[in-house]
C-alpha cells in the first residue's frame, strides 16, 4: 500500500514530520512509515502512530552521511512503496533531499514552511526571491520529496498503537568522505527556533560588550538573544548559532524584540513568523517598523536598559 | 588544479520592490547580477588557483542576458566561461539546472574540483549541488566554511546548524560553500576590461541533447506574492518615555510572565 515516509536525523524534527504525516495520511488515505536510521530512533518511533518503522543497524549508517543515507532512503522508499517523502529541512536534511531526489527522479521542495493537502493535491509554501515573496508550490512528479522546516508543528506524542518494526538489509556503497571531528559551535547553544521570547540585535550595537544590554532584557523576559548575520559572521560578537534569517534560523517566538535592526529581508524572513514583534530603532523610516506590532523610535542604549528595569 | 565554478544569474534582490496593491514583486529596471554566495565560491576558486595554479572555468545556465552578466565572474578571476543559454532558461527548476550543468561540465574537460554556493540568492533551494554530485557520481561536501587542499586531498570545515564538522576527501569532489568562507573581491577596472576578451563558449540545450521542452517539469507555482503582514503597526514616537505604554500593551497581550 502506498505510503508517506518520514525521515530526519534529528529526533524532535522526525517526530514533527511524523505528526504532519499522520495528519496528511488521514486526508490522503495513505499509511505512514518512518525510516529510523539514527541509532536508537527505532524504538522511539514505535508508539507514535506510524504503521511501520524501517530500521537498520548497518555500520555504514553511522555517522550520518548524505550519500549513504540517500541510498538507504531510496531503497526504503521502494520497499515501503512511498509516494511522498518528508525530510527535515536542516542543513543535513537539505543535502540529503537533493541527492535523494536526483537518485529517485523525484521532484523536491526544500525549506517548506507549510504543507497542506488541498483540492489540487499537496501544496507547500516556501520563501522565494530571497524571502521577498512566499511561493505556494506543488510537485507534479509521481514521487515527491518535501523538506519541511523544523518546528512546523508539534511532535507526535508517544502512547499510540504499536507500529511494526521492519529490519531492512540495505545495499550501501560507502561514502568517500572521511569525517574527522565535530566541534560544537556554541557551548552555551540555545534553542533559538523553539524559544518563546527572542531579543534580536543588529548593527545598531556599537561594541561587543554591549550585547549585555540585550542579554539583560532577554533574561528579564525569560528569553534568548539572537542576532542578524553580520553581527555573528563579520563581527563575531555572538556565536553563529544565534543567527536569525534566510541562511540562519527561523524563529517563531511569541514575542520578538528587534533592536538596532533595519529589517532587511534577509533578516526579516527569520522573524516574520513571530506572534508579536517589537521594534526599537533610531531611524523612523527603518523597514523594521513596517513589520512591527509595536515600534519605539529611539536609541536602544536608552530604551533596552529602561525596558529591562520596567520589567523587573 | 582545474576548478569548475557553477554560478547563477539573478536579479539584484536588494533592488526588488513589492507593489503594495498586488503584493507582487517588481523587476522592471532591476539589474541582473550573479548570486551572492556564487561569488564566494568563485573567490575561493581564485584563492586556490593563486596557490596551486591551474584554470577556473565558470559554468552557468540561463537566458541570453547571461552573456553579459558572466563578465562579472570573468573579471573576478575566472579564466573562461561555458554558458548554456536559451530564452526559456530563466528561473528553471533545480533538476533541469543540474542536468544542463552536468552536460556543460562534460564539455570543460577534466577537473579536480567543482565549487558552488550552498544555495542560490533567489530560490535558495540548495538542490543543485547535491543533484549535480549525484549526476556526476562525485562525493559532496556541503556548507563548507573553509577549504584546504594538499596534493590530491581536500580538507573542509563544514558549518552545520550547531556544530562544525571537519571532513577529508580525495579529489575530484563537489563542494558547496557558505558565505562566511571569504570576502569576494571587487574586480579592478583593468580586470573588467580584460573580462570581455576571455574565452566564452555559448551552447544551447539542444547542443547538449537536452531539449528543454521535453524535460519533465516537476513543480507548479500556484502563487508567489509578498506575505501578508497582519501587524498592529502601533508606533511610539517618544522613545524611552513610551516604555510604560509598551509594557502595558505587552502585558495586556499576556506576553509578560510576571
């Protein structure tokens, strides 16, 4: 029976995809299967509502390699008669999606912000023209791959009927890439994409030590500090794991305070899903005010500390 | 060291405006350029050639305007260009791009390294690199933030969401780079003047035996508009004086846990 197949190398993202697949599967009358190739993932999938969990303990599958995983998933897709494959749109997921799509002759859309079953079939939305627009697109191929952004929905909870676990024997060519070492980018890494409150700063900050002003506000709001790309990559005042934007993370906080940020589209795409946006900028014409619920025209060096004090 | 750099022509997106009434992007009078991250890939190629010698070939697929846009890449330091052009090659899908690039690269002769940006500036789908690697049966190193080549071995540091990964691979290999890898040079006037005289091979999809009309399309675009912004747009103009009003508003929305 044709099915929706889900895979992400990250557990939380995999369970979100599973939740999405269960929802779509009901509407499309498709079974849901999962590929659990990342060590202990298999057991965790069993009670989360998928009909089958494909798993393998072959050594070549550790650590994750896009080429090896593309082979594995193309074989699992064939075995499970998948017609739709959902992958997490992480960097690893994206490089896997492209390679797998080419292997299978499948159409593929990456960085999807939503995926719904409508009268014309599955429709995904994703940023286009560098985030200036959002395109609604559908794939027309028999086999379809959608890479969905993390935090698209709640993860599937355990406690559902037990799925069948299928041990597969895969015919895998080894990767030609040798993985030498992994180094965490940011030892104090925080979950920017899952954060409820973000205080975002940009080039309106004058000195690296001034990041503290934003940190103080973030802690008063029980949130985290995030930043525009130049602040992390050019100035290195904050770790790269804090970058919000097109090539960084997409935040979905309940509250985002954006201070000293002009609001260029490259940043805006990473924060426009926020429920409420507060902008602080000295320039009344800054684009950030156009996307803000509350704008405060003024100097962040005055406003942020006073706002912090007012919240205490 | 013979290096292929794949680049894509896009509108200068900084200059694209949105028509408020229709939410449609406006491209009239917007200049064409090469993708931002493509320039990082090209810059890295130039730096590698400066150390190791060899030749850089830029390969690109697009409408006829590409012949002019590609001069930017030749001015930045590419030695020659192979272009696949046709009017219908504007904003094509990743699968067709990869297919045409693969065939065009076949015309370039042997190579050691293929470099691309991690994604295009406009569509940022990130598929062409991995698709091309699959078509050419090459190992892929994606999201590289630094490269080091010694003999026939390439070492790269990959930048993933939360960690860096050091990898090693024998040439030939396909590498996609992130913008942090370098600062692309601005070509000097003399380089710009020389660019027009560098060798350029212009092919059609038919020359490469890929009739684009028959190449199955994989996606349909239903709509493509600027997102609706349902924001309150309340502006406090008196700076710090308005902080109590802001706090009150946030409190009323239940956004402050106190």
